[in-house]
């Protein structure tokens, strides 16, 4: 499927590069912040990663590489300037630092909702603003429609997501007890807040982990490397949010699949739809788990 015109150009990148080292250090700050919950370890990893990136880009090297499908490419054979690894990693680092300033424990009171809105919103808006108006490279974009109409396979995958969620999520949340990481929702007001919160965080996941982290990493690394790196950040965030116990067995494949789907479709609308369908099942399972008898007819567990 052709890429959307708004998708950021992706230059040809080497299969292996020492640039993986600073990128890995920056991404490993996420488990330090959100899994280990030791902020200073995250700060050190970010600092070392950025310092290594700066040092690497100061070393004399060919700064121009052939472009592939790039809107900035000139005539055939013309080269484009390699994107700055330091700049792109700095955008990811800024987003991680903003998210790390708040606890990610799921809460539904007004103050918690405001805290999440400001921190998560800032983690997307600030890197975007820096990229567009400070670096002036428009490295972060949000290609809503992608390359065209959804295919039969894409529609089929949406149905499969609902089915897989219905089969797996109740067993995971209830047998592991991780549903207790979310607050009790036993009133219409709390249920409505949970519905909005789950959906809003799901949309934010795609804006930050896929359209920001993955897209920036993809400018420097082959797809599979960029996808693994973004999944480290994605899964770490979900861990602190509540997807613990054996949750990574679900969240790691989900994060990798979302990166793959975005690469193929270049459609934010599609990856958001996939995520929201999955989160709709999460919402129903949480209501079911906290209110025995209410939705027993819907789930097997």
C-alpha cells in the first residue's frame, strides 16, 4: 500500500549501525521509569544515550545517503541529508521525561484525569512543536488516512482483534488479578470515566509510541530494529499502567503488531481503530471483573 504524502520520508538505512547503542540506551530509560520506577536510572540512561549520539555525529562521516520514496529526494540518484540522530532521540527523551513526572497508576478522580491529560498531552505536543518550529524538520507527523481504502484483510483483522480480545483478556485480567490495578467501577459515573479514560489513553498510545517514537526511530534503523525499540517503550508504559503479571506476553506482540500495521498502512486512523476495539474489550472486562454478575453472560471467565 503506498505511503500517505504526509508520511515522513524514510532514507535508506544500514542493516546494522553503532547508532543502535544510543537509541537503545534512550529506549531503556522507559523500563527504568515505568517498570523499575527508579527515576535517576532513567535520567542517567537518557543522558548517556544523548551524549553518545552527540559524540557519534561529531565523528566525520558521509552525511548524505540515497533516499527511498522520499518527498525530499531530487532527481534519480540525488542524495538527501541523513536525519540527525541526536535531534530525533532528543524528541523521544523529552516525551519520556514528561510522562515520567506523574504516577501512571490508573485513577479516575478529577485531579488524576487532569494530571494524565497534561502529562500525556504534553508528551505528544512538546516533541511535535520542537520538531516543527525549533528543528524545522517536521519529523513527527500524524497521517490520518494512510495510503487508501481499507482492504478486506484490514476489515478482517478488526473482527479478529475483537474475537482475540474476548477470548484472552477476561482470562488474563481475572485469573492473574491484575484487574485490581484499576479502580473499582461500580457506579454509572465511574464506569463512564473508565470508558473515556481507557479510550483516551489508547489513542495517546498510538500518537506517542507509533507516530512519535517508532516514526523517529524508523528514520535511522530498519523496520524490525525500530519496532523492537519502540516496543520497549510501549510495553514499559503499559506495565506501570497496570498490565502486569504475565501481561507482557500480550503487550509485546500487540506493540510489535501495531508498529507493523502502521508501517504497512501509514494510517493513524487504522491503528487507532484497532487499539480502540481492543480497549473496548478491556473496558468491558474491567467492568465485568469489578461487578460480578453484571456481564457474566458476555464472557467465558
